[in-house]
C-alpha cells in the first residue's frame, strides 16, 4: 500500500509541476499562447485532454491519495 501511495503522490507532484510550468512558461513569455487559454500552443495538439481534464485528474488523485493514506494508517 505504501508503494501505491508513493506513486500517487509522485504523480500528483509531477502533474502539479507540469500545470504550474505551463502557466509559468506563458506568464514569463517563453511559451506562446496566442489563444490565451493558458496552455502553451506547442502542447495543445497532443496534451489538450491533459489540461481540459485538469480538475478531474487532480480530484481523483486527491481522492486516491486520501483513500490510500486511510488504508496505510488503518
Ligand atoms: Ca494556447
């Protein structure tokens, strides 16, 4: 169970980092975002689903982490 928790936390940090980096690269101006949806245009073709489901992904990761922590403690 601890292994799963480590993987889930790693994924949450990784995804969070990617979302943060996307916003950061746009704000700092080294990624183009001409349609102003806060997704770097270079990523948009391949990773649009990853950004459009951001809330769902983080929501389910949060639930999975909470569930796994409860299992580890209990
Ligand atoms: Ca864009």
